[in-house]
């Protein structure tokens, strides 16, 4: 049922009497926020649509011959009924050959005090990199049958690798854009004041300032017209949903429904092309064909605990201190620049110099630039969220390890769904947080 976009129920409207039956199926569909087309079992066989609103209340709408097709279209492919959006752009994407998004990676490596490991201009082939990663995981789980591995790899790896690597690509371009914009704004102030300090080269400094302002406007305009920010948000949401299918599908499960808070119904991902496309991928793949016996469940338990969860824990444990250092150093640089401004202004009482005027204006300009980067990047929030994620996922991993002697499909399924729910909640919280961080002018 969880692989369904909509449930059609011929039902008398009575509650479930024990396990099984239509009443139970309808109740479970409501818990998973799956719309139900209810055909009343008794005459006159009225047709209704049962849905949940954003506050969790159940709504019923009566179908008629005039609105049934329109309502079903809105349910099955909501955003596709509107003006063309990012979904058409996604299906027209091509393998990127190069990128300048490494600027953000270099910037973060420097501020984190780490070795420069930016990928550079050239982009590796998208699917081949993911293929090697997945093969390393499968090789550590020999009791997962080849048919199950093939099912997951053939149906989900191409979609996941495409969405994941495109999300990385647009993430780095978007983030590099705001880093460059803020730093160029500080440089523009520097060249503007050079016209006063070193007037002999006035036209050169004016030209440099003009070029910098033009570049800021160009980057911002091109970035917004090409939807770098929105592509990053949508592609990341899709890739993280697909990532969870690598382990959920092995038990015939799928990702849980998004639980969107009432205050964020605008841009609800359940009504987006991302959810529509994801559900289509799940339907097209179908259920896995495998014998889920004791050996299979032991191997799955190891896969879930030692690879899927452990890799996410390791990732968040690396990310949290890294972004804490970046946030701290950005704060330190910004504060130091404002302190130096105070020193330059104080020295003005005793020394009248154009260079002191330059420093008194440029230092706060760059201080504001680093503050803007810190605010736009939300490094502190990323660090806190990753720290919490590592703790929550490690707790699930410990629970699986403690119950390793008592393996059952129900317990493993519950652990897998709980893992997916935590991961889904985190990506939904991330999307809500960063959706408002569009590329803007550094003013």
C-alpha cells in the first residue's frame, strides 16, 4: 500500500473490526497521508475523496462526472498542472563537464584549517562514481542475493546518482556564487576608496570597481534565472529520498510520508514534481523478488547497521566539527576586522592619512562580507543539525546491535523505517531552512 499514490476502496464506511478489512486499510492510508477514493458499498454508491488537511483533520469531497478527472490529476501530478517548472529542467539536464563551484570547497577547506581537497574544474562521470560506491557496499553483504542487488541497482542507482551529483553540482555553484559576491563587494569598496588614496590611477580604480559591480550583478542575475538555488533544493530532496530506497526496498518498504508543519504549507514537497517523480520511480520498480529468510535478515541487519547508518553517522560526525570551525573562524575574522577598524579610527586622532581612511572603510566592508557569508551559509545550524543526527542514528544502530540475536522482519522493518523517518525529517527541516536563502545582492 505504501507504494500507492492513491487507494480506491469499496467500503461500507464502518470502522475496522479486528485485523484486516477495508476499514483498517483506509485508516492506514490516512496515517500515511495517501488519498482514498471511497466508493460507498451501499446504494446510491456515492464516490468521495478522503484526504487529510495540513492540520491532520480528515476531509471528504464528493466526486461528480465534471470534477473527478480534474481532482485525480491534481492528486497524481499536482505541479505538472501548473506552469512549467524545475521538473522540465531536470529531465533536460546533461552531464556537466566542468564547474567553478570548487571555489566554495576551497573557501571551506581554508577556514576549517584542512588540506585543500576541492575537486577542481573537471567533473567526473556521474554514474560510474556512484556505481563503484554501491558495489563496495554490496561486496560487504554476501548473503543479500544477486537478484535483490540487481533489482535495487538497476531501478534506483541511475536515478539516485543523477539527482545526487546534480544536487552537489548546483549546491557548489550556488554557494560559490554568494561567497564570491560578498568578497567582490568588499573589493569594490576597496577600489572605490583607492580613487581618493591613490588618485594617480583614478580611471584604473574606477574601471576595477565597475567590473566588480558588474560581475556581482551578472552572477546574481544568471544564478536566479537558471534557478541554481531551487535546483539544488529540489535535486537534493529527490536524491535523499532515493538514497533511503537502497535499504528500504530490500524489505519491500518505501520512504515515509513527509510530515510538514502547518506553518510551512507553501512549497509543500508532497505537492511538488519531486514527490511525483519519486513515486513514479517506486511504482516502476515494483516489489523486490527475494526469499526473506534468517540469513537474508542477518545480512540486511549488518547492511543497515554497519553500512547505511554507520556511513551517515560518520558523515555527520565529520561535518559537525568542520562547520563549527568554519563558523567560529568566520566570526573571528569578522570581529577582528571591526576591531582593526576601531584601531584605524583611533589613529586618525593623531595621524591624518588617506590610508587610514581606506582601512577604516574597507575593514568593516570585508567584516560585513564575512558576516554575510556566515549568515547565508548557516554553518552553525548545519553543525548543530549534524551533531543531533549523529546521536539519533547512533542510537538506532545500537538498538539493532543489541537485538542482533533476536532478528525478525517486524523489528528490522521498524528499525529501517525509523532510520528513514529520521533522515526524511532532517532533509525536510533542511529544505525549510534553506528554501528562503535565495541568491541575492550583497547589500
